[in-house]
C-alpha cells in the first residue's frame, strides 16, 4: 500500500489564483516532507520541505502546511503562474529513505 | 557540476532483449537511488546504494532486474530479459549524505524505456 498518497491526479487553476496541492501519509515517524516539481522529459527538482517539528514553511510564493493530527500536508502556490504548470510530487523522508506519492499534474491557465 | 547524468535518454527494445541503463551521480554524493515512474505507482524506489553498497533492494520487481555500483561515479540497472510491462521512465538520483536528513536528492533526466 502507498505510504504517501496524492489523491488528486490533476488540478487546473487560473493564473493569479491560489493552487493547493494535497498529500496524505500514514507513517507517524517521519523526519521531513519534501515537494518536488517535474516538467516533461526532465527529472524532479526540489521545491520546498518541512520538518516534522514544524507546521508551516514558506519560501516566496510557495508555502507548505503540515497537519500532523490529520496526517495531511498541502502545498500552496500564490499567485499561480503559467510556468508553475508541472507535475508535483510530495515525498516523505524517513531515515535514509524517500517515499513518493503518485503526483498531481497542475495546469495554470493564462 | 553537470548534475546526475543518465544514459541513454530513450531506449526502444524488443521483448526478451537485455537492457542496461547507466547513471553517473554528482561527485561527492555517497547515496544513489534508482526509481521507476509509472502512472499507477508514481515514483517507485527500486534500489538504494550507500557508499557503493546496496542497502535496500526490496523494490526490485523480480530477478530479471539487477543493479550494480562498481565505484562511486557509476551505476547500472539491468533488465534481462525485458518485458513490455517494464516500459516506464527510470530515474537515478543521488544524495549528498545519508545522515543529512531533509536534504534533497538530485535527480537525473531519466531514461524512457519502451519494450515492444
């Protein structure tokens, strides 16, 4: 069974609006969560991370929220730009391992 | 640094043939991961090396798959014999140090494999 789940395979958002990508997990003993962005024909690239001891981390237009009681995290992109159109993966980093979700394809409509 | 280098970028082969995928990690990184991307399972870990030693190969689908890391700058993933269900994008990623929790992996561009 998937340790990390991204239940929305796709999301469309108007340029300038907020994009919210969600991720659910099952493991309570993790170190970090990381978000990656992937363009077609390229490998995933790191976007932002959050430690298990925090509930929010912000970097420019990107903010990740962690709700440990609900075992849920979300990535907010504000404002969304057409260049943000990509597949986004969340990944749990536990010890030396990384467990990835199935990804959410974001389309930002100009 | 050139980043993680993978070759070939694309591979088309016939069922039953041997396929070898290659990876050169970032210099100085001591961990290397092989992943397979599919629609159903997302990024699926196949095997993970630390200091050239395989640490976890529980994700390797079956005996047809094998991976080696003969030195710190090179790794191979071999499929023999290949089957159509092996068609996927295979990524290699390197990580600076297994003890650096929360530090990102760095992915190569991937090898798109199609087995006919």
